[in-house]
C-alpha cells in the first residue's frame, strides 16, 4: 500500500482492487498508518482519498529507493501495473469512501 500511495493518492476501493485485498482490511491498515502519522486523507466529492504525508523523509527516501529497484520485486511491479485500472475500481466502488 505504501508503494502505491507513494506513486499517487488512492481511495480504499482502488487499493482493494489493485491489491486484491478486502476493503475492511485495507481500511484497517490505513487507520494504523494514519495513527502512525504516515498517511492523510482528503474528501473529494463522494470519495475519501489517501496520500502519504510528505513530512516523513526517512519513509519517503526508503520508498524512493525501493521504486528505483522495483524490478527486483515482482509483486510490487504487479501492484504498480495495477494502477492502470484505478478508475475502473473507483467506478465499481461500493465502500464507505463514497
């Protein structure tokens, strides 16, 4: 999730669709990330989007380095490639982010 949020802000249903993980589980993890002050949320129309907070330079550098070597992590490559379907997942959204 953090690698995806490093690339762009996403809604719970988009993260769920891309990762193939249930929306409640995604929400639980986002709640923990919010408690750790790693992510922030913003309502846009009927959706709530999550983004990484930009003040944690250590995390951002770690994610930047990971993205630089992403080809070494096939699962992360697949997740990144799933971003192309993000609008489809948003359009199918039936979660509480509406």
